C-alpha cells in the first residue's frame, strides 16, 4: 500500500464531505452538520477560498483529510495555522496517517512563517489528547471556546 498527502481537488469534495460527516458521527455532532458539496466546493475552490484542505490517499482512495486556515495572533504578531479538522477513516487507522497529516501541516506552517499551529480537541476524547501530546502539543486547560451561532448571532448583530 502507498500513502500520499496532496492538496484536495474539486473532485475530492464528495469524499471530504463524507469524511466530515463520519467525523461528526464519531463526535456525536451530526445534528450540527449543515455543509453541502456546493458549500464545501465554494469554501475550498470558489472565487475567495477561505480554507485549504489536504487529502491522505491510500492506493488512490481518499482515507484521510485535514482542513485548515490561517488565523492571526496579536501577541505573536504573525499569522498562525489553525487545523479545523483532521480525520482518518477506520480503514486507515493505526498506520500513522493522522500523525503524517499533522506533521505535514506543521512543515507547511513553518514554510509559511507562522508563529503558531493550533487546533482544538474535545475534552472527552482521551485518545486524541494522548495522540496530540505524543506529537509534542500542549493541551491548554485554561482556554474555553466562545461561540455565537444562529438566532443568537442574529440577535447579537442586531443589538
């Protein structure tokens, strides 16, 4: 078997969206998935792409992906690379593909002069926390994500 990490192409959109849905199922968050192939295509390849994606391919079949974008740190004074999602299908697990994707993005962050490479992990996902720590990541206990969506976002915007 051969494994290759490459930039996603428009032809990968259905497979990436399927993996996003698999990830949401694992995280017990399927009720939050609103993304469609058209939305994902526009986000990745439209007139103003807002995210990037790499696909992990085993023997020409997509078995993993990592979706990421740039953010900015006012403290560091440089942009960072933010990993939104990384996912490996069960058929590709235990083969080092997840680590290969994270290392690939770490190299990309360095090549682009990023001051940070960050992501979040669910507090109950001990396997992922251990995996990330094993790669050298610090899991920051003092930070909490703040989020405003849907009606609450509309109310905040109107206030």
